C-alpha cells in the first residue's frame, strides 16, 4: 500500500523498502540504497530480523545494536530465531550472552566484605547499574529482577570482542604454530 506524504514522496511498506534495498545493493545504486536503509530503520524490527537484513544486504551499522539487544534480553533465543541467524552467528551470540551473564553474576559492591568481615569501601564495579537490591543466591542462572544489569557500553564491548576480535598479527600466529610443534624432547 503506497501513500503520498506531505513532500510528495511515496510511502512504502517495510517489505517494499527491503526489496528496494536488495535491488539497489545488487545494482550498486547508492542513493536508492541509502534511502532504503534510512526508511527501513524507521520501522519496528526485532533484533533477529535486523541482523538477517544486515547480513543479507551488507548493512553493518545494524549489527552491533541488534547483538546488544539479544545479549541483554533475558529470554533465551528461540529455535526459529536460531535457524534464521545460522550456526556461526548463534555460536558467537551464545558466547557473548554467556559473557554478559557471567559478568552480571558479580556481587554488588555493597555486598563485598573485607578480610575480617567488615564492609568493603572499595568501588569495584562502577560500570554496573544495580536494580532492585543485591543479586540472589548462587545457583542456576535464571533471570531475576534482583540480578544486576550490565550497562550497555559494557555489553557493546563484549559484543565487539566476540563478533569482531582484533586481527592477530602474522608473528603471533607463527608463534602459536611453533608452540604446537613437537620439541623432540621426551616427556
């Protein structure tokens, strides 16, 4: 369904903008592609659909925010979402989500005790946003409103480390291969 806006532009559906994005990417029509990207950004898309579109149509700017949303989301990734994302992305996403959850299990600074049981005055974890009270008892990591929520900048750092790790230099790769080579020494 097309509607004419105030400026005479034709308003298209998300599906139509996605088709334009696909065609403009394939035929290297940058102005149409940029417009399609801007228009699609205005639509409500869940994180998984945004990742799929970003990968299929080479829109890297959409990836990190969508990965961050999935890492902060308490609900597990559903099977149909995993199928859309593919094995490689799911493995990295699982690693990032696990890292976020591991860090969110760190006790709140006000619950830390000194070596003799006194209250610690050290501010160890300033990047946490503490919600309702200290974390619950250790055990299975089920989401709880009492768990600390890691701030977005911290989650973004984890996502960047997992999805876009810094390239290893050829020298460090050579050193790691050398460490795997047999030394000739008897064990």
